[in-house]
C-alpha cells in the first residue's frame, strides 16, 4: 500500500492485487465473536511526532491527528517469584528501578542506560535516491548525523553479541530474563538496544485500532487517491516477455501493465511467481542468508475484566511444557482489556506468542492429519498455565484461536509464515536491490528487502521502489501529491 500510495501521488495508475479479504498483509489482526486479536504490530517505530518516519506515516494515512497513540511506560512487566520487575520507557526511571533490584549490577545497568540514550539518537533516514526528480526534497541534516555518531562504535560492538550473551552480563536472573524477552534470544544485542532506545525516545507507540486499523486507513488513503484494490485476488504468475515484465496472470487471465511491483514476500515470489525461479546474485544471497523469524499466536477471548493486570506480562510457569521439541518455561501475554473496541464490555482479549521456527513442525502435523489436534493441545496447555497464574481466567474462556506459521502462509502468502528476518550475532544489515538485474520494469518492495524487516522497512522500501520507478519513467516523485 505504501508503494501504491506513492505511485498514485506520482501520476501512475495503480492496482493492488490482494489475496486476502482485508488489506495489510502481515500487518494484520482479526475478529472472532466480538474479540479483536492483534497478530502483527505490537509497537510502531515512527509513531513519535519528532521521528523522521512520522511524516511518512502521516502521508500514508496510517497516522493523523485523530488517531490516538498509546505509549506504555511499563512496556514489559515480569512477575519474578512475586517480585514485579519492569521495563520502563523512561531511561532514568529504568536505571533507578534496576538498581533497587540489583545494586550488584550497577556497572552494567549504567552501561545499558548510557547505550539506550546513545541509540535513541539513531533514526532511519528518509532520503531521496540519486537522480530522481522530486516535488519536495528529503535529506538528512548534518546535525542529525552528528547526533547519531556516538552510537556507531557501540553498535559495532553489540553486533558481535547475541541477546543471550549480552544478558549474561547481568547477575540478577530477573534482569537477564527481561533482556532476553524483548526481541528474542536469536537476535543481536544491537537489535535489543535499538528496540529499548525506540521506547526511550518516546517512539514505539501503539496506534488505536492496531494493525487492522492502520491497514484500513492506508487502504482508504490509496483509494481516495484513485488507486484500486482487488481483494480475494491471488496473482499466479508475473508475465515476462523479451526481458521485460508486462503484466500478471490471475485465474488464467492475462492482465497487462507497464510495470510490475512485487510486494509479496520476496523469498516466495522469486521461487513461485515466474515460469522458472529467478536466480540473480542478490536473490541467491537472500536465499542463503535469510534467517526466518516466526511465531505461533494463541488468542483467547476471556469473559472477565483484566484491566487491573499489566498490558504486557511475563511470568514463569509452575510446570514447563514441550512445544515443537522445545521446553517452554515462561510465557508472555499481551492484555488488551483497556483497548476500546477490542472486546465486549467487561471482557478481555489476550494474545500469547511463542517464538521460534516451527514451520516444518506444523507442516508435518498437517500432512499427518494431526494439525487441528495439536492446536487444541497447545491452547489447552496454555490456558491451564495462565489460569494457574490468573485464576479469574479459568472457566471464562469464550474464544480460542491459534494462528501458526501455516496460518500466515495461507492468508498472507508469507514465506514459511515468517514475518521478519532475524538479524543475529555477527550479521550485517543487508539492503537488497529493488529492481531485477535481468528483467526490465520488474521491481520489488517489502519487509524482506532490508534486514531485519518490519513495518518501517515495508514503508521505506515502498517509497524507495516508486522513486526508482519515477527515475526510470521520467516522472516526478509525488509530482501529483494531494
């Protein structure tokens, strides 16, 4: 939709073919019996009004003055043997809190907070590509660049550590667990610091309506600009002729175009959307280097008001359980009791995400006919563990919905149901070309094009691809912006 909006603003006649019944791809949430379950965005980088991305989100219709943004000061709360340990957004408050829990970690706590303040000056630059004509220039100021410089050496150092290795620097087990729970243990320590810094800078809020609300606002913006969205329309192939993309095939029908922008998951697209898989050097690199991030979401509609509980609660289990061959010793839940319109009055939607690459696990169960049975087992196990911690949940479950990586593959066309790329220990950030080397008028955008991905990358690459299209077509970027 980002690509579509910028294309319409630049004078192109644009049609989006969407396989789902709703817009947004992996930026998704869904309704079940009066409950809204968030399955995509849990915070939005660029929601802070002083962030460069904020202007982009406003232009796209994702944010405006009528959309409240929730910023949680206690971003994550860990119930550690009855002790409440919190990840505060305010860095000074976080430091004071951590020191009260673990004075022996003073050195590492101070270092953590200094790093957060350094990283909070880092922003995704929104600039123009070389050679494109634009209606309004976007550049990065020298002052912004200098503010970012102090974080560069630390970023290089932290790139060499995993989140697990970084967390081991803290003596207190509760602080170690919190550090490991923010982005996951597979990621580099720099990914953790970027996330904490995002919150500390006043960014990383949650817009009202979540993923689905944001996607619907963007779809309206696109259609108001004259764009067309064809829902329940799955592209079968991209048509190429004489080294040029000339259209797509849908339900056996050829639909011709002057250019084709592939915004489906690039890993799926280069293997499945062409008569033969594409094998350009950058595509081979993507196939080789991509580490898939995925979750299983367990969604519960509870006929009880849980608004007195933290919005993000982490707790250890009284009895671990096995999921996909891995022992699960703790759970984190997202509590949407206070979010308007997410549930019937006095009720609460909860989502629990279990991280890890479980695609083959679920695929095997599907082939054996045991997929539904395992979803029921996982849901029952988690309800038991949560009910032990929060007794008012027991016997009050109205809705149960489990979304596996296969669910995201089915509805979003995402490669193995993966919603991001893991930027792990020692991994460099990779930016892939947005154009084919061998096929003219063929472009690519989406979360897979810049590691680690996410909504900011989706917006960035959608904007970037239209600037490239404008440059190639002799058009002015946003030349007809309304």
